[in-house]
């Protein structure tokens, strides 16, 4: 991917043969296994302790805070993934960017459990350093390249949003949530609009050069990281005991659910995302769309993992509304994201995706009066039905080729 010769950094040509993810990139991903487990642990506390255990509003506010932290983690990972897909990841500036993001992501993960109290400043500073140093390093490495102007605009935006992150960390919890949420919105809108800065202009994302297959592979790898986190959470929860029948069933259903989630993802669309990027008229557009899609699926997986821990902890107790939202809402979010991925790859969505979402929504009403393990069982059965439908549709037919709408 690009030249490793000395000199200024150059974007990879859009038609270049993509390289596989480097060992450093995979090492970077390992930090997110830890960080995602901290998100799940934090959300579990919010749902099992006062006020979230018995009051829906407490669960909503606690879940919103966990989601805010997850979005910040995703922003750092995605920015790093896009960078290594646009420039040669073996160059020293790129490796500096990845190592900096790795260290900062680890600090953010450590800070997550008390990110709205004792460790707020640690989380905020780590986030700002990860986001701000990336465009600064690249703007220096690019020299006189036209893309340098883009990196300068990005640095300006992150410097402005960084003020909100640091200021929020020094204020009360409510003000902190408002300022951090505002900072994320500013960054998201800036990225969507081409990083506009008065006097410096803006860019059009469809003209960006990226190694599309490399970026697609990175999204696939992050999905596996998030899926692996569900396995870790289930294993940690069950290993605490007791090993009674209800707990064993909850653990077995959790493992079965994770297997179904993997199978649904890879059933063609998830497997050939790279091929879809190659065929796309605007690879950067499908890359941005796939980013949003995978974010939805990752949030779904995080909620599913939280549901595992809740039910393994108390499998036979009557399930509360917030707990049911995790147990069924997690798979539902994943399926919604997976339906969008199918559209991105094939320009259509299988009816089974929408039918499954309706079934999960309808099942929520009677499940409110049943033990928690029943909700996990329903989720696993519904996902298994999707796997069977996908397998029957693919049986005897030639592999479907990618046909992206972009």
C-alpha cells in the first residue's frame, strides 16, 4: 500500500492493490476488546443498581451515558482505520498515529467505569489527544500535498471540540453530558460536511482516496472484536457461579446467540463487503455508509452482551423492561444494521430481516411476564430462523455477486 521510501506521505492510489491489516493495527484492535468489556460492565452496574434497577428513567440515563462513551471509542477507532486505509500503514507517521491512538484508547477504557466522576478528565484528555494528534501528525507528514489542507481543517475542528471535552470533564455530570454530546455532534457534522472551516474551505468525501478493501476488512475485524466481547462477557458472568440449571441454560443460550450473530453477518454480504467496495462507483461513499452500519451492529452487540450478563446473573427472575430492552433490543439493532449492510452490498433487503424485527417486537409483550431466560431463548430461536432462511436461499444457487447502489 504505497511507497515506503523516504519523503512526504502520499495517499494510496484508489486502484492500488490493498494490503492486509498490519500487526500493529490488529494489536490496536485488542485494546478495544478490553474497552468494550468496560462499557458492558458499566452498563450492567447501571441496570442492576439504584436507580436503574427499578426505574426506567434511571436505566435510560445510565444507558445514554454508556452509549456516549461507546461513540467516543468508535470515533477514535474509525478515524484511525480510515487513516490506515488512505495512507501506507508501514510509514513511521502512520505508525505513530496508531500507537498514539492505542495508548489513548487504553486510557479511555480504564477511565470508562467512572468516566462521569473521578476519571472524567482522564477520559477527555485521552480522547482529545487521540483525535487531535492524528491530523497534526499527518499535516506535517504530507508536506505540500493538497490533502494537507484537509488535515489542518480537521485539526481546527478537533481543537474546538476538544475545549468542550476538557471543559465538560471539569463540570457537574449533567453539564458534562451536554458538553460531551455537543462535542460529538460537532465532530460528526463536520465529518459529514467535509470538515468546513471559515477561510479554509471544505472537501467532498466522494473524492477521497482510500484502499477500500482494506477499510472493509477493518470493519469486519472490528465486528469480530465486538462479537468476541460478547463471548468474554458471557464467560465472565457464568464463571462467577452458581452453576445451577437456570444459569447453565442462560450461558448456553448466550453462546448459541453469538454463533447465530456471526453466521448471519458472514452469510454472503458480510463476507464480500470488500468486493462491493471494489465495484462501487464511489468507494469513499460506501466506506462512510458501512461505518454507520457497523456502528449500529456494534451497539447491538454491546447491548446483547449486557443482556447476557443480566440473564446469567438472574435467569429465573421476572425480567424488567430495561433488561428486556437489552436482551431483545440488542439482536434487533444488530439485524437492523445487518439489513442495511445487505442493501449496501446487494442494493436490496431480504424480507426475513424485517419479519424478524417485527417478531422480536411482538414477543416483548408476553415476555414481560416470563423468566429472563425465556427472553434469551426467544432471541436465539428467532436468530436461528434467520440463519435457516439464509441457508435455504443460498442452497443450490451460485454465489451472489456484489451489486452496490453507490
